C-alpha cells in the first residue's frame, strides 16, 4: 500500500465516529444483532426486543446489554411503544461510519 504524502488526517469527528462504532461492533453478538436488524429493516420489517430474545440463544439481560452498546454508538435507534421497544438501523450513522473508515484508506 502506498501512503500519500499530502493526505489529510481524519477529522476529530471522524475519529470519534470510528472509535464509537467500532467499539460497539467489537463483540460477535453485537455484530449478529446488528446484521439481523439491518436485514429485517431492509425488508421493511420491524424488530422488537421480544423478537431478539426469541430468535437468539441469549438471555434477555445479555441482549439488553448488547443493544445498549449499539444504541449508545448511534448505529441503532429505538422507538418505544409501551413495554415494546422497536429497533431500527440508523442509516445516517452507518453512512458516516463507512465514510470515516474510507477516509482512513486515503491516507
């Protein structure tokens, strides 16, 4: 790989996005949950906390902890309806994350 001498380093905001999102995807269970929610959202299906508990072999508390990490990164958003929580992939944050990673490759 060739390194460009005049490449701009990533902006502070991009560095923060990369760190936050990469950290939230650093666990295999979170990648599994994120990709499931993404696929379901592409098919215009909502995913609620009950679906995740029923479909994945993890306890409700484990899923809740992992979903909190995805929510805090901004990659996933939640919509609350009583006791039901629906999850949606935040395509805006996903796009920022992908673009920030791409900016690293142009260094």
